[in-house]
């Protein structure tokens, strides 16, 4: 129930107020107003005093024009009487949401006509016909205590916050901030500053090395480590996003590539440092894998397909890593590893995930730098490319499609490839020269049952279905 307080400034103003009251009633707001509720011969001052102070009147709408402001400030007339009642309630009441000023008029300079006692408080402007609809909606929402913007439910703090003995501190924040600021401002040396940040991050990531995989529940230590890295991962994604948006992606490609070349060493044993177990590298293997996928996802989001194509085509020098020295150069499959600690976590928690790695990727994709679907497209493209030609000793295995919905239709980016022009931009990233070649390669991959992607209780799904291969480049 809402009471409308206003001044009888003119017949036109009274009609405007009455029309507003009718509109509010039509929208379910019970309105009390003198035109409807003050009978002939009744005491107007007593009515106004009662309406402004009744406990069952939960809302009071003050229609503010020049006359209302003048009478309220001078304490004259009906508006002045109501002001004497309303003003102490505004100052004293704990319910700051009971009273609201609604503007029906502003002065020649566009300033609101507001009583002195209401200065500095929020008001709604119905004086401008161009914004009347949106402002009226806000008024109705206020009447029902249903604001447009609602505070979200408080989530669970991440492990790097709640873990009392968390010690991960990487000295990269200042370098990252300088890189982002230089990219956004378009400085001529932004590529150099970005390179300095990436060098620093690569060096600092050595602090994530774990030891002692023989310990009970070592998988918990691995999961905690990758959670503690989240702030630094997000800083990295922010820097890469700004390099895509404000920098020259192709100019920065070699710097981003060299960053990954430097961190590969952390994913393999350092034989100079004594005993080790394969589990010791699981945290850094996952983090490197996530960062690599993330770069491609960011490029796909911003449709920097030429950058992504060149990025995934670049090989990495691995001759100084003992386990890989015979390879000399490797492609992106160097970031694919079996992660036994993830499988141990899957068993320990009895979650029975089809792919624990995919599950963790999905849970961690809660940031603003790209959507999970972009990560899924990147994952699927690498899956396809690795089965066509690779100089690594692994194949990339897509683990994200199971989390991308139940639809059997093509994923959005591939659906857009129905357009010949869009496909022409995408085909270097897909590693093909024509739509027909893509369809043939997909058919070849699907023919091998080992290449299908499990989708849980939905069974396997073919690459042809995920990509909509039969409709690629079929439209102008």
C-alpha cells in the first residue's frame, strides 16, 4: 500500500498525478490518494497526517515539482503539512526505503525540485518522457521491494583463501599491471613490457614444484596447488586478452610462444635434484595445459584466427629436457599428460567423473576473459589437428565437449563456419585448405572408434556432429 503526497499546483499537474496513480494501480500497487480516499467534508489535514504516519502504509511517494518544493520548505499548505510529518520520519526511521521522491518537473537547468529534507537521497525522474518507461518500472519495483539488481548468493571461498597455510607468493603482480596498462594505453614499448612480465611469470612458476608424492592424499596437495595458482592464472589471461584487444597479436605471438617453451621444463623431471615421482609434476602439467588452452580460447573469442593458427603451428624446442632430448622439437601435444593424481582424486571423492581433468577445467572457468564454450572449441580443434599430423608422441584428447550441453547440433563457432567467408578465416586454424578436406579428415577420425568423445550416459558423439561437418562452407 502506497500513499501519494503531492501539491495542487495546477489542474494539469493534478491530472498528471492522477494518471500516474491509475498506472500504478494497473500494475498491482494499492494507491491511497486524496482524490479517491478523502471524502467530501472530511478534514484534509487530518487525512494527510494519518496517511503519512499510518503503519500499514508501507510506501510514501512524494511527487516533486516547483510548488511542492516551495510549500514543503516553507511548511505551507497541504504539502507543507505533509513535509512536517514526513521529514522527521525520514531522519528517524530505520526503514530508509519507505519514502521516495518522484520528479514531475525540473528547473530550467535540469536540476531536481526537491525539498531540503530530501536532499542527497535517491529519486526517480518521470519528468522526461523519453525515459518514462524505464523510470516507471523502477518505481513499480521499489513499491514491491523487487529491485532490478539483486545481490548474488555468496559463494564458497576458493581453496587459496581458506587454506590457512597457503604460502604461494609469485612476484609477478607489478610486472603484470605494467604490461596491461601499457597495452591499454597503446605505448610503443608495450610488447617489451609484456615480454618482461611473461619472463618473470615463467621464472616464478618454478615455485610451484611439489615433492613427496608418496605421501598419503598427495592428490589433495596437487589440487590445492592449482587452486592457489588461480589469481596468477587470471592475471595471465587478463594480459593475453589485452594483447589481443589493444596490442598486435601477431607481434606478441613469439613472446607468448617462448613463455610456454620456458615452462615445459617444469613438467618433466630435473634429474639433478634427486628422486622424484610422476605425480610430482601433475600440478604444473595441468596449469601449463590450462594456460595453453586458454590462449587459444581467448583468440577464438576475439576471432583472432590467424594468431591462433600460427600459435598452434609453432613447435617447441625441447632438446635441453632429458626425457625429450631425442625429439628436439615438439608440437602442442607436449602439454598433454596422464595425471594420476587427478584419477586418485576422482576415486577418493567417489565422484566417478568420466574425465576429472575436464571436470576441473569446467569448474575453474569462472572468469571474464572467455566463456567455457570458447575453451571447448579450442580443445576440439586441437583434438582434430593432433589426429591428422603430429610430431609429438601423444595425441590431444578433448575432455570438454561433455560439459557443453546435450544438443547434437554443431558447437557455435563451427555452426558459424557454414558461412564460406567465416570458414575461410577459420580454415588455417583447422589445418585444412578446403571444406571438403575438413569433411574427409573428420570422417577419417570418426571411423576410428578410439577417436570418439565420450558423453557420459548419452554415449559417444562424433566429431562430425560436434562440428556440423556436412554443412561447413555451404552458405554464402
